[in-house]
C-alpha cells in the first residue's frame, strides 16, 4: 500500500469519526433540550399559577435532574442572607448556562473540519489518479475513473457532513438561546415567589 492511499484512507476514517461525533452530539443535545424545555415550561406554569402549585407537584418538579429544575432548586435552597436576590440569580444562571451550550463546540468543529477533510481526500484522490496515469497512461481508464470517483466521493462526504452538522448546530444554538431566556424568567419568577 502506498503512502498516498494510506493518507487517503485516513482522511476518510477521520470524516467517518467526525460524522459519528456529530451524530452523538445531535442525539445527546436533542434529548437534553427536549427534557430541559419540558421541565422549564412546567416549572414556569407552576410558578405563574395564581393559587400556587400544589406542594407535592412542585416538589416532584424540583426533584428532576434537568437544568431548569436545578436552577430553581439552587435558588430556593439558597440562604436568605446570601447577597441580593438579583446577584444570586445571576450567579446561578451563569453556573448553569454552560450546561445549556455544552458540546456544541464539537458540532461547530465538525462543521468546520469536514469540508477540509473532504478537500484533503479529493486532493489525494487526484494524486492517485495522476499516479495511475503516469504508470499506465490512458490505457487504464478504470484506474483513472476510480481515482476521480474516490476524489468526488470525498468532496461529497465532507460537504454532506458539514451541511447536516450546520443545520443542527444552528437549530441547537437557537434552542440554547430560548432555554437560556426561560432560565432567566424562571429565576425572576422564583425571586418574586420567594419575596411573597
């Protein structure tokens, strides 16, 4: 096996690994945003209820392990004399915000790297095609076609991975912004209900 073919195979393996990472992050973030969004909506409804949510319902909501329940739980369990409620709410929000945007950098990196890996695969496929042309000339059209086909496949794979990753990255950035806004509203509602 020559070095060009080895590098070409490594570029494909790197793209497959990048696609696998992207799929993992997409599934994990989808589950995270679904659970956190659901819990944030339910907690907001409970805090906005004029009669107040039944204590058993509120306790069940706060026992969940989502970021929304964690934010309200941390605020409710903070001692009364621990600084102003605005400063406390801001500190709780900042410490939990990193959970909202966690692992999105992996998706961003895959979106950036996949087309570049596809370009490397394309260049190596063309080099392989020129090697076939130099050794056998035009007499081996199958070798030339194979090299060009592999080069084009590398380009298509890299762009496909990047487009799919970009679609989900933008969707999850929007979901992260919406969830962050809900966390701020939850903290404001929790502060109002703590004062009352």
